[in-house]
C-alpha cells in the first residue's frame, strides 16, 4: 500500500485529470464513451497506486 503522502499525491493527480476529462466533455471535444473510458483508466491508475501496484 502507498504511503499517505504518495496516496495524497495520486488522489490530487486523479482529481486534476478527472476535471480535464469533464471539461473536455463539456466543451464537446470528446463524447461520453471516450470520457468514461478515460475516467475508467484513471480510476484503475488510482486503484493501483492505492494497492501499491504502480
């Protein structure tokens, strides 16, 4: 499992990329399927970091 500081950094990074995905969707740059796919990838990355599988 990641340390608290590492996990905090990973959560902050996730929130940043999630916000960008939402913004791109809202601006019409990507469709819903692509947005969900990208968010799913980022959720997997966050889960890996939490479980220490980076």
